[in-house]
C-alpha cells in the first residue's frame, strides 16, 4: 500500500503502530490520521495511538506536525503526554511547546522525569519562568536541579543524573541488597553502586554483578574497587565522552571540586553527547553554526552570513591572483580552461588531509605531530605525481601541446603538496591560537589551495612561454 493513502482506523486494542515509512520518516498517512484526530478533538484515539508511543517516536511526530497542531496535541493528551519526548525535539520546537504551557503544569511534569531530562528542558527557559517552576518542586528535587543548572552548559554537571545509589563502606552485601529492595526512590536502572564516606566523598564503586556473586556477610569495603575514572562536574561533556570511549564505561561517578559525589553519567547520556557533538562539528565545517531545522528564515540567514562574508574576502584574494595574470590568460585561453582543475584537486586533497577529527579526539599531540606531518606530505607528493601524469597527458593531447601538459603537471604536484601541508598545519595553528578548527579550517585551507594552485599554474605558464 502506498504510504500516502489513507489507512483504515486501527482497532481499539491496537497499540503497536508502525509510524515510519521505508525512508525512516513518519508516514504521511499516519500524520494525516493524527491531524484529523486533533481537528476532531478525538481524545480517545490520540491517547491510544499517540500517547502510547515511545518518547523518541513521539518526538518525531511532534516535529513533523504543524506548529498549531503541536500545542493542541499536548493539550488533548493531558496527563498521557510523555514530557520526556521534549528531549527528543530540537530547541525551537521544545520552546514553542513549553511556552504554550502554564508553569504549574511544567512543574508537575518535571517531577516525573529523570533529573538529566528535567535539566535539559529547564535550561532553555527564561530565568523567571525557571525560578517559578523550581519553586513549586519538593525541596530535595529543587536543590538537585539547581545544582545541575548551576554548572556551565555542555559540562558533565549539566548532563549527569542526580539519581544514584550510594552506601557506606561498613555495610554488608546483605544490608545493601535489603536497602535496594525496600527503597522506592532508587533510579529506574543503574549498573553501579557507589561507596561514600560520611562527608559524601567518593571512596569507590561496586558493579551489580559483583554484588550478586558476593556473600551476604561480605563487607562493602572488601569487595569495592577504587573509582579510577571519576569525572569532575566541570569537565567538558566531549572530554567525558572520550573517557567513556577509552575505558569502555557504562557509567561513571561525577564529583565536585571537593571530590564529593554529586551525580552519575550513564552511557545513554554519552550517546546523546556523541551524536550532538558529531552533528555540531559537521554543521560547523559547513559554516552553519548551531542551526535547527525549525529555525526561521531570518535566523537561519543570520547564522550563515558571517562565514559567507569571510569566504567572500578569500574569494576576492583568489580572484586577485588570477587578475595578476590576465594578460597571460588572454594570450592562451587554454589556461582558463585548465586552471580550475588544479585548484579543485588541491581543495579535495586538503579536505582529505584536514586533521579536525584527529584534534577533536586527541589522537594528535606533540609526540606524533612530526610523524603525521611527514606522512601527509609524502602522501601529497605521491598523489601529486600520480595525478600530474594523468592530467598532464590529458591536457597535452587535448590542446596538442606537450609543454602545456608539463606545466599543469608541475602545478599539480606543487598544489597537492600545499594541500597536504595546509590541510594539516592550518587546523593545528588554529587550535594552538584557541580557535575552533571545525569552524574555520575549511575556509582558510580552500583559500590556500586556490591561491597556490592558480599562482603556480599561471606563474609557470607565464615564465615558460614568456607571456605577459
């Protein structure tokens, strides 16, 4: 059945609806049914077939709906609306939905969320609304959320969950198991139990499988292991993700400046961090900052303008190099046909070389930088020679001029070498001076390859043929 066709309404007991098409997007037929139910205020249908969705699925549905339909859907779902779905949508959609809700309703919903999800929603609100919502929460929860919100954005303290299990070192395994069985306020899922002293300083941790294999009379301090990978609350979330990757962690304690346990980071938190950082780097490489799909035309245009302006100036620089040789080009039109090839090959080679990923993952440091630079220069020389032979032969046969083929071959070698060195040295220099290589490397590297490519090709041609 074509996904654009109207599907018959499902039976009342049908709950598992396949909302996605083959392309991974929400089916238009499903959205049409949901839209019709919203228009008809069919609460029974919406609560049965939208309210039962997983939070990520509900997030996708919210993003796919029209703006006016989102607030209506949340209103009609009422208590059945899973507030955690707001962590699955982009910031503009989340703020649009939250702004349409009274603060009292938000406060009630936040109490049912994990602390990291609650912080994720509250951090984007105005300070006045945030304070009003926090004031309506129970004291303990209010203190925990305020502490998390007090840490800088994109740090472990903002990402952590404040729900965790901690016990003193003098307890036995039996006491710990009984405590977990009888305490209704424990996190829904956890893989470690942390060991703390009376001042809440972190002493160690115990994996749940170790607890299950130990005898009930075993002391906690005898079977715990030291926590070697405690994460400071002020650590950047990307650095925390690198620690998880390096040591294959499922969870890690988060501590404050006094080594007191304040929260826990889980692999679920880190997966979100990795995805966000990857998307952010890709967008920065394109010079579009932190755009969201739901951003307005004006805000999107404004975010893209700065790097387009920088690119405009670098384009003028490249054009000025060509202008130096306008007389040469007028006397040999073949140069105008061939010179974009040299610059284009250099640009692609530089993109392959760029070390943004190596810098981001700390694979490159003072000890291996020299070796990597030599390797990339060698690769640039080899590739330059290979493609110099190919383009030289093509250009020679095309224009029946072997000398022209030799000139473009020489320019290709020079530019491929420049591309290799520029692709590795420019990100290193930007990183050394505190600039983000992911944002600014592409513009400068492209400029280098264009300038070197045009200058070497046109300069060699001018010198060899005696043109002016």
